[in-house]
């Protein structure tokens, strides 16, 4: 294996396991190394798959990414990035974001009091925003009201 590794390099598997440490959380969530292409002229080319519009960000940060890759793999190991846009394979393995818990509705008396307090406000987006804010405040207070 050491002979093959010396001839062809470690491959993307070594990079995939440490990708977050190499490029950071933000880029690791939107990119993945696909393969290392050895060249005779020196450093390898890393084919990197990115999710959609992140390609511009990766292109802009390519020198930094190359520096970090060469720090991990050794000086001059990677000389170029080849950016390919497409869906990430590792996306299925990533945990989905936690689901938002539904909040219980206000009781009728609290809802009436909120409507009464906002009766003078003109109808429109501001009144709707104030209603949502009032409901959120009243919900957060319902757990602490009986603690007095």
C-alpha cells in the first residue's frame, strides 16, 4: 500500500474524513473532494464538487484552500483546484436540521387582551408583526407566571 500511495497519492478518502478540519465548517457543508488527479508537472489537481452558487466563493478562496491542503498533505501536494458544480453525495449523510416545535396557542383571554391592546393600531404589516410579537411574549410568560 505504501508503494501505491507513493505513486498515486492518498486519494480523496483521506481528504473526506478530514475535510471539515481542512476547509472549515462553512465550506465543508457545501463542498466535497471527489478525486486527486496526479500530474507529471508537480502538484496534483483536486477535483472538488460544490453545491451551486458556492463555486464563486470556492474560486475566490482557492489560494487559501490550496494552502490548507498542502499543509495537510505535504508541501506542493496539490497545485490546482478543479471545481465541479453539482449535488453533494455527502448531503444524504448530513443530519437534517432539527424540526421546529409547534407552540401552543394562546388561551382565549390572552388573545382577547392582545387584540384589545392593539385595537388602536392601523391594519397592515406593522399590526401583524406586533400581534406575532405579542403572542411570542405572552407564550414565554405563561411558563413563568405561576412562579411568583
